[in-house]
């Protein structure tokens, strides 16, 4: 540091190398700042490389002086910059030390001020605590005084109320007793909830006195209603007694209502005792007459006594229903009655239940009888304002208003539906486990009706009948509807479900009866005449009719039966049974036509086609027979069957006719070219007959039904199978192989051999023809493969 003073050199030594104090991260940041640096500023400067770069050869030494001058200037600039930075750092260190001392002094002053503030805050808090302690004592004193005054007032009110209750009870002033008792109950409840009052003798005595008054009132209530024969109260006074009962609490009210209903049922129990003739099940209507008479008596005598909210008439009928249900249950357990008596009892019971549901559903869900009356007698507002709000009368008034509001809310939330259905099944449910007797009787009657229907069935209808179905089906369904009506009048629960199972049982039996009148599907020959054809058509139509009725019947039962059984209603198995009968009947018609046509084609196969030399010009006689039989049978099917079944019949016949026709062609033996031409003509005529099958009809003035285009194409496609065989037979021997391959590409060597035999080709030449066939087949396969490749 020869360019510095001694003091500056000492300071630099104390600081140390600047680069050493910088972290690698700082060095990286500086490097990333992309400053334009001189090569001489690089930390990894290599002098040898620098010299070699500046003087790569001897000729470059000419610039040696210029380079040295440049280096000297660079060195002087670096020295000046270093000296300047050292002086700056030296001055900054002195200033930083001074600022640090000032900051430390400020911190000490701030700490002293904070300490002073804290001491003042502690002193202020202590002063506030001393001030508030006095206020808290005053607040506690005020609160205790208020509680004491309130307690004294309530004790005074309770004492006054108890004395007034005793006095009014003796005078039989029950309306006043009822009003005051509500207030006394509220006051007594207040003291019983507070533990601090329970140890006070005065409060305990008052509470005991209240309970004694309640017990006395309970006794007087029973006496006034049930034992006061010498000096009975008027209905208005008894209504006041009911007000007292309300004030005595729900338990007392419920107990009184039960006692009243049991008292009313005493006469019923005595009149219809187990030993009395009137108690027998066949005289059950007398019980309901008694109940209706008792209800009228109650309305006359007690309608103005009991509050409507008690619904005493409804409860009285419920007691009658439960007592009657017990009587019926005992009677049924001893001996099972006759079905007629049982049904009579069920009908009378259901009738009474419906009457009660209707009667009580019409009664308005209104408030107590006192409500409107009290509203009218309400005192003017001025009197209420002048009255002490803590008096017993004021408390009673407020409690009464609160109770009315609560009752109104409860009544609004009570669903009307529950009232309407309260009596549904209340007695008739007793008969549920005995309905099996009724179902057994219905089963027996249904079996008799079913057997009679099947026995009386003629299996025939008039030609001009509108519905071509068997009469037995309509009779059976009509009987089902009558049975359903009888059952639903009694019940829609388990018994109705068992009735539904009877419907399923006899529908399946009817389907079996229809099926028994059809030939077996495995029969090889089915001989048909006009009567059988009409019968089979009727069976098909009847099965279709019953299948559709099964769906309707299931829907009707599901909409009527109770909710718990709805998911069990399913008549799809029965529908499938009748659909099977329809399919079996159509197969029988197809089999019958096939049998007749097979006989006609048998005539064809026995004709001398090998030596046929007649001129081809008109169809053969067997074709006329074929056309005649088709025109006689098929119109009946088209007229009587549904269009979908008629079309199915025609399609099914075509599917069996073509294989049968081909088989008979093979049975013809040898066929000459002329014979093949005649056969082609005959088949063309038969095709025309078959194509026109869907349009044939016996209806007068009807020219025929339109033939579906799809059916025509289907017939043409199927008949072409037989025509192609005949065209192969008609071909010349030289073109036999090519014609066979082109017309019958899926034909086999066995079929080719069979056709050679039909054409009369000697067996000695079969090998040559087979060789030619294989060659033609190979070429045809190659051609078809190329065609498929081209399409792809």
C-alpha cells in the first residue's frame, strides 16, 4: 500500500480483503448483472495467455510500446479507484458508530417512558377496582332486594290464591276456581323449581295446601259428574267443572276422560254380555244401532259440557269400537261362524266405520267453547292497564292467553287425514285373520263357475259376431269383476291380495284349458276342417284378449289394493301363458295347411317328369288343388285373426313351404328339360297364390286387402331357392357346372351329384362333371374374392 498513508493502510488491513467477505451467492449475482468487464478484471486472469494473445508473432512486437502505455494507464486508474473507495469506507465507519450510539441512547429513553406509563396504568387500575367494588355491592344489593320483593309478592299472591281457592271450592264456583288454579299452578311451579325456597317451611306448607286443594277438587269433580244425584249441576256448571279439570293437568284430564267413557260403556257391556243372544255375531247390527243411539244421547246431554277440543264423542266411539273388537275376537276364537254370518258382520262393521269417519271428519277442529265466549267478555283495556300486572288475575289472564295460542297452533298442525282415517279398520281388523274362510268360499264358488263356464263353452261363434272370442272368456272376466267388487267392499288388504292370487290361478287354468283344445306342436300331421279352423282362430283371439285383460286387471288391482301389497302385483306370467297359447294356435294352423299342401305336393312328386314331353302352356292339376285349398282356408284366418297374427301365419307358412317344395322336387326322380319348365311354371303360379294370401277375404263387397311389399319380397326370395334348382336342371350338360356355381354358390358336391342324377347323367360321366365343377368353383371363388377386395 505504497500509495496510501500509514493510517489508511492500517484501516484497510483491519477491514480485510473485500472479496473475502462476500458470499458465493453475492458473487453469482454480480456475475449475472452482465457488466462490461475488461479482460484484466477477470479473477482468473492468466498473464501468459494475455501476452500470447497480444503478441502472437514477432511482427506484433511493433505494438509493444502502445500496450505498455495502455497497461500503465489502467494501473493508475485502478489505484485511484481503490484509494477513493478506502477513504469512503473510512468515513462511513465513523458515521455508523455515531448513529449506533444515538440509537442506543434513544432506546434507553423509550424504555424509561414505557416503565413510567406502566406504573401509571397500574395505579389507574387500582383506583377503578376500588370504585367498582362499591358499585358491585350496590348491584348485588339491588338484585337481592328485587328477588326478595318478587318472591314476597308471589308468596303473597300464592297465599291469597290458596285462600280464595278454598273459599270458591266450598261455594262450588268452579269457573273462578279454574281461572285461579292456573295462576296458582304457575306460582307453585315457580317455588318448586327454585332450590332456595324448598327449605322454607312457609313455602312447603303452601305447596302442601295447593296439593290438598287439587286432591279435593279431583274428588269433587268425580262427585259432580258421577255421584251427584241429589243436587245435580246444570250443563253450564258442568262446563265450568271441565275448566277445572283442564287446570288440574293433562294426567287428571286423561284419567277423567277414561273414567267417563268406561262409565258410558257399562250399559253396553251389560246389554251385550257373552251369554246374551244379542251378543251373537249375526246380530252385530244391534251393537252399532246402540252406538249410534248413544252418540245421539251424548250430543243432547253433553255437547255443551265438554270442550270441543276434548273430542269426547270421538273418544267414546273409540271405546265402543275397542270393546266391540274384543267381543268379536272372543266370539271368533270360540267358534268359527258360517261364511254368510261372517260376511254380514264384516259389512255391518265396515258400514259403521265409514259412517264414523265421515261424521267426525265433518266436525270442525275448533277451539274450546269458552274461547269465543271469553273473547266477548274480555275486559276493556283501561281496566287491564289499571290492574296490578303481578296480581293473580293478571297472571291467570296471561297464562290463559298463552294456553289458547298454544292450543290453536296444535290444532292447525293436526292433519285432517288422521281424523278421517281414525276409525278405518278399528273393528274390522279383527276379522283379518279370519278372511281365509271368505277366500276359501270364493275359491269354491269360483271353481264351480269356472267348471260351468268351460263345460258350457260351445267353441263356436256366429259369423256376424262383432268380437271373435269365446264366450267363456267374457263370462270369466265378468265374474272376476263381481268377485273383486265383493272383496273391495270388505277389505283391500291381505284378503284382496289372496283374491288377486285366485284370479291368477284361474287365468292360468283357463290358459291351460285353451291349450288342451289345440294339437300338440310335435304332431307330424294336423288334419283340419272348417270347424277346427274356426275353433283354433277363436282360441287364438281369446288368448290375445285375455293377455291384454291381464295387464288391465293388474293395473286395476294395483290402484285399489293397500300400499304394502302394490309391489307384489304382477301378471306377466299369465300374459306369457296366453301368448304361448296364441303361438301354439298359429303353429296348429300352419301345421294344418302344411299337411294339406304336403299331400298336394306328393301328387307333384309322383308325376312322370323324366319323360315329360307335353307342351308347356298351362299349370298342372295339383296347382289348381293348391290354389283352391288356399282360397278356402286363408280368407277365414285373415278375417278372424288380428292383422299381426294373420301376417305371422303367412310368414310361417312360407318358411315351411319352400323346404317342403324343394324336398318334393328331389323326390321327383329324373326331370327332363320340359318337365323342369313345367315345374317352373307351376311354381310361378303357386308363388302368385302365396303372394296374394294376406289379401284374401270372405267379406262381401271387399276386393281384398293390400299385400305388404315386404311380404312379397320375402316370398319371392324364398321361392327363388326352388326356382334356381329347376333352372340348373334345365341347363345343358355342357353348362351344368357353370350354371350350378352361379345360381347356387353355396351348393355342395353332394347337391351337384344329386342334380346330375335328376338330369339323368350317367354315373360313368360324373367324375368329369365333378372335375369341371371344382374348376368352375375355384374360378368363381377367386372372382368373388377379388370383388370383395375391390369393394374394400
